[in-house]
């Protein structure tokens, strides 16, 4: 096996674990589709075929009855239909369907808001793409974020007048809201990976749509590699790649010969204005500029880009406060990943016209870069661009992974400006001087070049791609990052010394969490704490738990202290989870409990869902759910040992108590215990969940451990003195400890 050319035989080998014959698998897929849905879909298809006898594609007849549900359409259906039919994607459907029919892969480029995400799947349904080789199959729409996944599915359900989870549904990390009836399945990238584990050729689908491919997320890039091979095995499978920018040549050339269709879109002129100098405090400058635009510019909504979620909340507060006395009302609405769907929907709604003295209200949407392409808000006339974005960064040498704020790319800057000119001529206010752009990258660097690849590599191994170094990547990741990932998996026991996936690796790949957390869950029964490990895993996979309102800082800190466990932040999280469940069990108001204690109710609900979903998988892979008796003095030590079993690669040793400075054992990197920790003292040894980079490199979520556990739990030799960095005091300490143990026999 040399180079990157993949043959059908190789594919056969890659997927050789999949022994079930194709016909049988197809029958499984078929029987999964509930018969009533299948019948309805087939009848619909027959009707469509009768209508489409001519050469040209014709739209199916619109009757007053919904063919999916049998109900009569409401007036809102026709109202939305009329709006949909005016979208550029709708106008391009003839050409689009012709290209779909004649090609296996199609790249389609269209400006944000042209109807790619919401209209094309419906156009494919209307054209009967849900029936393939005489079977009912689903159309898959892959989105880059959970937010985009749920938002798109919800919108289409509204347009089609069906319930979410019936004919249209969505699958995210811990939640599956689809049924056997679902003809349109909106899934996250990660969810499609998990489906591929069960169904390697993705036979439940007739068409797979990858949305926002220009974003080049790490997961999307790996999916592009996998799908290229699946396509060779399944010539009938169609792949549609959607992009909001023309910078997709790399992706297009990955699929040789794939045509590119550009959806024509009418845009207006946009006037771009720069500041003279860079703004020192971009948040203040952004709020000031927004108010200025609001008071001096004619009608039209404003879109403001900020990199941080909490800055967005803060900016909304500041704007509301500043605008109280202004004659025209200002309605500030946030958009970022992690907000509830209802709030997102609100940002889409037009600003309400007010009755009485004030005629109009101006809407200001304050957003992260999700509003750059994935979620397109109508009626924006003014864009205020800070020129910043928060993105993933990873250094495989120090193993430091962080979200950092960096300048956007030139393409992004252009894209943001264009959003001001979708409905009429607009203006873009850039809070940076024109010359600043000369140093910016032309395009965003593919995420795969700056990501921790541990999870991805485990997935590929599990799918049978043994030689990950020669995998058909659109852009190959750095060899160092690949080596790091293989090393970590080997240390965790997920792959053996020959690089083959182990039983532990198989189990870990089934759990939708990082391999370290997965390992901790797998070791739970051994340490008699699988229930507690599960609760901690759920909390670690949730949203930030602690609310920190600006006007109640002290009260929030006091509340947090009530749950603090002196041995560490993981145990504090466990306390919070237990307290929350106790409230519910006792019939108390959990919402009130959370509000009183400055705990995010959304984080808690998210953790509950995650816990339930992980528990089902743990049981299905044969892990026993056990606990140590709470009165037993080993109750907490067992949990701490279990943490080490997953996170022994993330252990730090105290170097300076005064500065709360620690060193990472292998890398020698200095890291500081974050002031938000619930640890009351500075323990000599810590296991930690993550590092975060701001003014310094901080340890977030750390728990005290005993050094002797390291030898009992980690693979033998992992903590040998010569493998510890020379700069680390841990080297001598562990050496002494080992000698003592040795002499004691
Ligand atoms: O994917 P693309 O950016 O090409 O467009 P889209 O997301 O399909 O959106 C098409 C139109 O539907 C736009 O005018 C959106 O503003 C609108 N839309 C909406 O009103 N509410 C949603 N939840 C999603 C889209
Ligand atoms: Mg879209």
C-alpha cells in the first residue's frame, strides 16, 4: 500500500470487519424504515415519477395536503413557501438537479442566505432522491456545529410542517431526535463518524450533503477522506459539498472531476471604513461604534462580530444600558454556540415595530463567527468587524491545546463585509487600520493542522484505516501531531505496540467523549466507582457550570464555595451534580436551586442528557455500574484513582507554592493552577482535565493525587525517572519513591 491512491481491493480490506453481505445489510436498513413511512415515501415517489416524464424537471404539484403527514397545509406554509421560492438556490434548481443526476460529486457555492442549507435538501426530496435502487433511504445533511444542526432541522420542519424527529430530525453528540421515518437527517460531523462505525458504507443514505466545507474543520477533512472511499464502493451514493465561499479548490480537486456550480446571487455595493489605528480595547470600541451607527445612520439592522461568548453577553448588556435614553429603541440579541435554540431563533426574527411614539426598533445582532456563514441573518445593513476570531490551537510538542483569539483571514474579512450588502447597499465598519490586513493569512488554516488528533486517529483505526499516515487527507496534518496521537492512544492501551486497535480501543471508540475520559469510564468498575466516574464525565462534557454575573461576583464565589471539595475540582463537580439530582428527587424546584447557587441550569440539563446517553453505551459494552459505599473511607480515593487511570498523561508536580506553579512531567512546561480552582491548598501532585491559555498557561479542573498511584495505574515504565523532564522536581521525587518501593519489596 503506497501513496494515497486507494483501490477497491484496499477498500474491501479496510472494511473487512464488516462481514455482513450487502443485500442483507440493505434489508436491515429497509426494515428499519417503518413500513408506513416507507409506503408514504414510495407512493410520493411514484406520483413524482408520473409528473416527471418529460425531459425537463418539473416541480411537483403543490396540493393543499401535506404528502408527508396527510394534514392540510396552514396559511403559514404558503407564506414561507413564497419566501423560499424567492431564494437564489430555488432559482438554480434545474441546473442543480441536472448536475446531481450526471455526477456522483457536486460542489455548490452560494453566498450565505442563498438557501443552500434549508432549500437544497427539500429540492432533493421533491426530486425523489430519498428513493434509491427501489429502497427508501435518507438524505444526510452534515453541519459543522451542533447549533447549525439543530437550527437547520428545526427551520425545515417549520417550512415542511412536520414535527422535529419525524420526517426530519437531528442527531448530535448525546441526542438522537430522528426516527425510522426520517427522510432528512441533520447530523453533526461527529455523529456521522459514529454512524459509520455501525454502518461503514453509510447504506442508510442515498445522498450525503456536507455543509460549509470551506470552513475545513478537522472532522470535515477526515470525513472527506472516508467518503471518497465509500463513494468508490457505492457508485449510487451522491455527495453534495456546499460552500459559502469560492475558496474551495482544494476540496474540489480532492474529488477529481467534480463540477462546481455557482448559485448566482444579487449583491449590492458595500462601503468599507477602517479606523486610523488599532483599537486597544476592542469591546469598548465595538459598543461605541454600534451606538454611533445606531444614532447617525438610516434604517437597517446591525451585525457586530466579537470573538468571545462572554464578551457578547457583556456587549449586549452594555448596549441595552447605553440605548435606554435614545429615541429609537435598540434591541440587542446574542448569537453563539451554547445558547438555547429559542434565543437563536429570536435573533432571526425581525425587530418588532413599536406602536405609538417610536416607529421603529433597530436590531443589533452580536455574534461570533457562526454568523459569518452558518447562520445567516436577514436585513443586515451595517456590519461592525473587530477583525478577531477565537479558534482552536494545538502544539503537539508541549501537548498544549487551547482556544486563542487571532486575527481573521482576508477571506473572512471580505465575507463579513459582504453580509452588509445582502438586501440593499450597506456599510462595514472595521475596527482596525487597512494596513493591518497585510499580515493576515489569505485563508484560514485548515483546522487539522492545528488540532489534537487523538480522537480522530482512534476513529480511523476503528474504521479499519490502519495506515493513518497515508490516509487520503485533503491536507495532511503534521507528522508530529499524528505521532503524538498514536503515542497517547498507545499509552492509554487503545492501540498496541504494532498500532492495532485493542479491546479497550474498541470500547473507547464507542463512547462519544475524548479517549482519556473514555478510558476513565472503562476503568470505573475496577476502581468501584463507575457511577461517579460517569457523573464526572458528563459534567466535564457539558457547558461551563458556574455563572459569574458581573454584578454578583461575591455571591457567586460564596455559592461555589458551598460545593467545594478540598481534594479537587472534579470532586466539586460531582458534588454539584449530586446536589442537583437530590433537589429533583426531593421534588424541589431545580431551576430555583440553580439560580440561587449561580449554577447554569443548561449545563446541568446538558450533563443529565450526556449521562443518560453514556450510561446506555457503557452498559451495552458490558461495563458494570458500581459505587463504593459513601461511608467507606475509600469512596473519594477510589474516584481519584479512577481519574488517574484516564488522565495519567496529564499529571503535574508542584514547583512553587507561592506562585501556584506546577510543571508537566514529560514536557517540563510550567503551568499555573487557575485561581478559580476549588482546591484550598496547593497539593504536591495534581491530575488535571485541561489547560487554558490566557495571560499564562493555566491548569483548569485539577484534583489532588498520590504519586504512588502513578506506578500502580499507569503502564509500567511510563513514570520511569529517565522519561521525566530534567527541569522537573518530579524526576528526583519519583525516583526516590520507586527505590523505596523496590527496597520494601
Ligand atoms: O445555507 P445558506 O446560507 O445558503 O441559506 P439558508 O440557511 O438556507 O437560509 C435561507 C434563508 O432562510 C435566509 O434568508 C435565512 O435568513 C432564512 N432562515 C430563517 O429565516 N430562519 C432560520 N432558522 C434559518 C434560515
Ligand atoms: Mg447554510
